[in-house]
C-alpha cells in the first residue's frame, strides 16, 4: 500500500489518478493532473462546438475539414 507499482508496463505511483472505460485505462500522474484536466476540457469544448456546425451542414467531412478533428 502506498508504494509504486507497475501494471501492464505502466508505472503507477501513490496519488496518481486512474480512470477507465470500454476503450481502455488511463493513468494520470498526480503532478500533471491540473495540466491534463485543462487540456481535456479544451478538447471537450472544441468537440461540442462542432455539433451545431455538423447539424447545419449535415456533413462530417466538412466538419473535419473545418475543425481538423471531431
């Protein structure tokens, strides 16, 4: 308890954040958590901003061309 471990080749330290869903598992190092949260929120905002455009033009291809990703 409260010692570093390795799971599937990934080092996990005490206090790291671990999250998972049907696509996989992510280990967020505690000292990078704020930086990673900010980036994740920016990506979420960017993705949600594409929804009205997609509904308007009815084209994923045009959305990718405009936003660079979905």
